């Protein structure tokens, strides 16, 4: 994980979700030239990471969705507090907050204009 990813306010991760992960991975590898590599997860599963330089910048969700979308993960110091602030400001909470072992705590919100974004506090940031 790059030190930059844990800087609050930075968009430190991107994730693609859609109906056909294999087709999406091939598309982006062909169009952008991304290298897609399997990243082992703590639970023994794998995650298809987008590799740029020395490490991953994002990945492809292993769970199929009805339509394709990108989610940007913005680093925050406290996911729970930011999620509550978002709710109070009119956002819909789509998922979480929840803990992802080996990664951190995250939530996905839909802002009052309908845009989806995810909030994350990496494990290395938690005391």
C-alpha cells in the first residue's frame, strides 16, 4: 500500500463493478494497458488488482452487478463519523460502515445528487 493512499482526502483506490468482470479486465488491459494481477486476500480468496508501477491502484469486484460502474474510495480519518455526516447532509448509505479484514473500515454512500462514492479508513490508520 502506498503511503499516499492513507492521506485523508485523497482518492486512493478505484474499483470496477459490472456484469462481466473478465470482459471488463480484458477491455481495460487492452485500452489502457493495465496489468491485472491476482492479489491474495486474508480470507484465502483472491482479488483482481490493477497494477501500476510497484503496486495496485484499484481492482475489479468479484461480485457481479447489473450494470458497470466505477467506485472511487476516498480516505478519511473516521469512516463512522463521515458516514453519519453524510447521512445528516442528505446522503443515502448504500453499504456499511463495515470492516474488511486486512484492508480497513469502509462505507459506500450516494450523495444527494445520486453519485456513489466510498469512504475508507485503512487498518494501518486505525489505532
